[in-house]
């Protein structure tokens, strides 16, 4: 009853009623006008209606205040984003530096735990002086001196950004230095006065996915519009990108043409401007260059030169012979076991570090090449059954930094040097009392018999079922890792911490589509097989009921981006299983997704809805097209960002409008800033987490607040 007034007013405002809409019509195309007055008026109304309910919920302000304190806590680890010779660089945000500081410290001082930070860029001060809502997007520094860097900045957090040249010695932006247009750019240094750059060069220079298809060679002091084109992708491709590795005086530029999100061509660029095709197969992924050898990961078996290199392996070849017109020999760098999957690769000067998943638990190995081309792996002794992340590698000794954590084990940072045991140099203080919680790893059986692992964290000694929140992603080779509870769910932390502390269960499901078990785990659910990922999700939900973790009426689900699509499919297919849904920055209208922003680049994952034979299987799960009047849907919480220029906010908007048309109550929050992350800073993230906690309490625990007048 408390939602009736909201729905009635919404339906009147939209001018919709119960009349059916023809299958070939979409009455909500106007919501695709991102910043159109009518669309934004509707967004503001939805936001206000949601805030009027959830901001009055018991504990809302306490959740927001505590969340901001945790996210902005200066006791956080300062991670070395890069090792640049004898120094480390770090991007830092806290309550006093909401947008952030880009800073540098000596490597020795950092390892000793006593870094003396020198601020290079104060993003808050820069934003204030320039009247922009600058969001940090990264830095690309020129080897070997690292004295010149390209700084990526986005106004409001969009994927579209500009690059500006910065001098790390003077601590100033370079006067008359390189400055790119605002676009979805890609840049790499060729030398101190030359860039390779992909950008938006005007009509005809973008792919159908909205990315640049020309890579140009841009010399300092010359107009970008006159820079010569060195490579041009096809309009139907995803994009063209460049990457350049510089080591010991040698420069190795590479041009990558992505025909789909999962298939590529690789071309080495010679000093005289010629392109030499790499022998790598289309489904390979380049990791970098080490001692003149290109290192790449394979995602399918590769038959080459009379040999077969297995899917999931790491391989290498020498670049120089190829440029001389010779066939390079292919070397196997690392071949994972049946239970292993390569997740991260980082290259030093003489060492390859590989982070593995072994039954979803992290392992780290270090590889070196012998004189006969044989690569020798050595395990790095870090905590077993943990989440391991390769943070950075560099310096004269091939030092690596890695983080180690678990659902109830706070993150710790280790320095790793060849021939020495790892040394812990920093650790996050505990955010909660882990002794009061227990962690389980269990397996559900999917519809086709596949065993699906999932993690549960809940209060220790709990008796009987409790309300549970299940989060998953299931796509694009991205593994869902059991990271520290206060960071979960992704971009909603510390929501999961608050949730479990109050007596509930949090679940992470490792459904197919991710990278938990290598290429097969991902490829088994592409395109026509996508329903298998959704079957996996349903199977975990049913297993939670069967094992008594929770009960029907008490299970909420969470996902963002592709995970937002996942939970949208889940509640429209099996509404009886789910009683709350956090559907974040989602895809939802799969009939039009390939025509919205970057959507065309994902057709390798989902298929092309403009092809009748592919729309035939997409249409069976597309949430927007499968909403029905009279279905017993949970009250969904949609959240997105106006500034998201990757997944169009219209997906969430149109779902909300269609739900209203069909008489289904919902909640809605659209942040004006934040891009695809959904938030531009920690304070915004804390506000959103508080909204979600109030929502879950209301829908799963019956903790209510007075309805708005």
C-alpha cells in the first residue's frame, strides 16, 4: 500500500496506462536522451521518491556516516600503482582529498614503511581552479626516465576523457605540451616527442561501437588533425589501440585491431612505419614485452608450426626475427593445470609474475627464461586459499608488490624480490570482528550438471536460515573473487560488512562466464548458451534454500553492469526465488543494447540482436522485453549514473518506466556523476551503500520507516 501513491503518480506523469504496447514499438525511447529535460525530470522524480522513503529508514544516516568513514579512512594501504626505477607512485583519496592526490615516494622509504610522499597533482585543487569535476583516469609515463607523463582526466567520471602532458620533475603540466581532445582515447609514447593516438577525428572515424578506428602518429608541435594515419580499423570493428614497450633502448610498438570483443589482429610497427602481422591467433591476448619477446595468453588451442599450444597457456616469441621476415619460434611460458586459470600477468625486466586461480583460490608464481628457451616457474609463498592481486612490478631488481586478503582477512601488501621470501610491508586494520563470522565454500549443481562454486560468509554459530544477499557477475572472463567483506559487493562496499554484522549472510557465486576456471568457463556461456549462466545463478539460489543458509522470501540478489543484466534476467525468469534485487548500471534492453553507447562492442559476448537468428535466443532472456503484467516481482532497486557513457542509463530508466506501466513497485537512484562506476568519490559511494542497506532491511527484514506523505 505504501507504494500505491508513488505508482499512480508516476503512471500519470508518464502518460501511460494499462493498454498493451505493440511488440515492435518502444514508448520509452525518449529516456535514451541522456540529458534531455524530459528524461532528467523523470529521473529527478524517481530519485526524490526513493530518497523520501529510504533516507527516512532506521539507521540510514548511521550507515552513510560509518560508510564514508571506512571508505575515507587514512589507515588504508597506499598501494604502489607503479614502480618507476627507484620510486613508487600512488593515487590517494580521503575525506580531505575527495577527488584525490597523485603522489610519489622513494622505493626504499616505501618498503621500509616510512614513505615521504611528494604530491604531484592535487586533483581537488585542480578541479576548483579549472571549474571542472575532474575524476582521475590514470597516468602513462615515458620510460626509462619517467619524467614525462600523460595524465587522463574525465569531467564527471565518463569513459570519455582527455590526456595532458605532465612534468614530474617540476610538478607542473607542460606548457604547450600534448593535450588530446575529450574522447574515448587511447595513447602510447613512441618517444619523447611522438605519440600514437586513437581518438575521435570527426565523421567516419568511429566504429559502430563509438570508439576511434584510426591510430595516428602525432609529433609534438603539430596539429593532431594533420597527424598521419598509421592504421585504420573497419567501421564494424570494436576499435584499434596501440601499446608501446620500451626496454634497454629498444622500442616495441604494437597496433591491435579488435574485430570483436574477443578476437583481434596484432601488428608490429617498424621504425620506418611498416606493419608486420603477428603470428598470434585471433583469440590471443598480449601481456607485454620481456627481453625482446612478446608475451601473450591463449584462449583456445593453437596449432602452429606443427605443435599445439593449449588454451589458457602463456606463450612467447622473439620480435626481432619476425621483423626481419623470419618465422619466430614459439615458446610455452606457462601451461596451467586442469584446476588452474591464469588471471593476472605482470612483467619485470627479467621476470614474469603470474597470478593463478586454483579452484578460485589465488596462487603466485615467478617465471624466468633459461638459455635454451625453457621457462622455469617458482611458487611465491603467500597465504593459501586467499585472494591475491598483482599490484605492480618494476625497479632494478624486478621487485613485485602483491596484496593478499580474504572475506574475513583484511588486505595486506607484500614486497617480493627474486630469491627472497615475501615481506609484509603494510596491512589494513580489521574493520570488523572476524572471530564472529564463518566462511564456507560450497558447490551447487546447475541444470546441465556443472558444479558451481560459491562462497558464504555469515555469523558464526548461526542457527537456521537468515536473510541473505547473493552477488555475482558471470561474464567477460572476469572472475568473482572473495575479497575482504568491507569491499563487497563491488562498488557498494561496505554494504556486505554491515549486512553480515547485523546477523545476515552474504554470498558470492562463481557462475560461468567469468574467468574462474580459464577459457572454458567463459566460452561455455557465450551467445546462444547464455542461459547456462542464468541457470547457474538459479541453481545457487536453490542450493541456499536446500542447505538452510536462507529461505524463500529472504534472498536478495546483486549485480552491476553485466551482473545487472544477470539479476534482471533472474527476477524476470524466476521471481519466486528472489525477494530483493540490486540491479546496478545494468544492461536490460537487449534488443537495442548494440545501438546504445559502447554496446556494439559486446556482441561477441551476447550476439547481434539485429540478426533474427541471434535475437531468437537473446529475446528469451532480455529483461525489458520479458516484463509481464501480473507477475509477482520483488520490489527492485535500480541504480545507474547519468554520466555512464559505457552502459547507457536508459537501460535502467526504461526498466523502471515499464515496471511502472505494468503496475510493479520499485526504487530508483541515478547519480548525476560517476560514470560506469556509478560514483565519482567515496562520499557518493557511501551514500549509495546506505540507500541499499536501507532497501535490503526494508524488503528482506521488514525494518520499515513511515511512508512519505
